[in-house]
C-alpha cells in the first residue's frame, strides 16, 4: 500500500456521553471516520458540536463511552496506559491554542525536550532542532525564554516542538485562536508547506475560516455527528 494512502486514524461508532448533574449530555453520537496519512484536515463546527471531544478521543487523551479507535492500525482500547502514553510521545505532535511551552526552558530546550524523552542521541537532537528552527524562521531566538517571545513566535515554537520528533500526525486544537490574522495566515502557510514537503498529517479542530479555506479536507461536526465530509484537490 502507498504509505500516503494507509489508514492512519479510524473510528467506528464513537459515542461520548458526559454526565452533568445527573443529566446525560451526548457529545458524540456515533462517528465513523477514516483519515489517511498525509492529509491536511480541518474538523469544524460550532461550540459544543463535539469537535474537540473527537480530537481528544483520537489522541487517547479521552476515552469514548462506546465505539472503537485505531491509530496506525492499532486498536487503542487494546493498549495499556503505558503503551498509549508511549504512542502519543513517539507518534503524535500536539499544538494547543495556549502554546503550553515550558517557561523555564529556552526555545531550543522546549523543542528538544520530547526527543530527550525518546532517547534520541545528542548530536541528532541538536541537528533536528537547528533544522526545525530554520524551517519556522526562529534561528535567532534559540536562546530566548518563552516570556520574551510574541504570541506568534511562541506558536512557532509549539509547532516546531510538535514536528521535530517526526510524528505520524499533528493534532492542532484551535492553533490560531490567540493570533492576529496575518500571523495566523503565515503559520498556516508554513504548516501547509511542511505538509506538502514532508507528508506530515495535520488534523485541526477549529472555528477559523482561514484554516477551513486552506484545508484539503473539511469535516463538519454538528450535534455530535458528521454532518458533511468534503475532500478538495
């Protein structure tokens, strides 16, 4: 099978119900989905539609009430807690709207951190950090701490950190929400370029019309179900 067409994420009958003061509130009401390697996909929908819940379940950060999730052919429910944690560490890059950088680490150290956990050799870590800093245009900021960066620069660091370990997929939850439109557009163009050049799989949960316009596939979630699923050239 062409690696670009392999099933990276599959869901079957995903249901997620929360309890709110004894009242059962459905967040997902049966989601069947397949995402292939190399896709640049936006999951969109109004607040409360279930899109962030879906992203959290795909990543293993949350569990469905019922239904199944496969990540690169592995059934998530068959993984132990340690196996799932290791899979996330080694194969999933996360980008959050709040950046989630470690304030006491410099830019290069924030980016390097995940590779330290993975046991990547020192020379290889430094080479990858240097290369990714060039890709995100932050070579001159390697020794700065996060509080000395703009919001856009911090998000660039977060993107670099997510990508530097060469994960199977990047999951981005509202990555442009705290950015001005130009900074958001620049970062999105950069991610499109990295998707095209390196075949990295990007999945966004977003309200941002700009991300929707640039996505190659748009999945609309409404009231906990897939309302539409469009793939573009």
